[in-house]
């Protein structure tokens, strides 16, 4: 299984794959992973990936353009993509088992108030 993780904070995830049960899976060749900082796909000079909500409101949301570019680079249309969100589908044992059967997964980690709806659609 190959796992791609799109995040703005890659250093937060490195230890997960080097110091845990996932490290054993990686070392035994069961799992491979790729942590992608999608900030590198932002085109402005500050590599900004967030913006105020279009309709107003509190917090910041993820801009779609850099994330779309990162997903294209990973050929994510041919992979199962999971957006980790507290408002999404609950991660149950059955759902985890279902995900474990996928040959390739892409996880999107938002870390923000929300994500532009165009990404979810």
C-alpha cells in the first residue's frame, strides 16, 4: 500500500512513520508513504494556501488551487482520496479495514477551519 499525505505541516507527521507501528509496516515493505507539503504548489511569493471564507465568517479556509495542483501531481483521480475532517465520515474499524484494502490512498490534512467546497466536490 502506498499512502500520500498532503499537509501544510509535514514535520508533524514524520515521526508517525518512523517511531510507531507504521514504522514496522514501512520497514517490512507493507506500506510506503510520501508526505507532500502542498505549500510548494502555491504560486504567490509567500506560498499562501489559506484565505478568508468567500461568504465571510470566522477562521480561514484552504484555497483550492495549490491543493488541486498537488492532487494532479499525485495522479489522485486514480486513487482513493480521504479528507480528514471532524465533520466527515467517522473512522470506524470497518471503514479502516475498507481503507486498508486500497492499494493507494491520499489523505488531505486541512489543519484549518475548513476547506474550499470545490475541493470536496
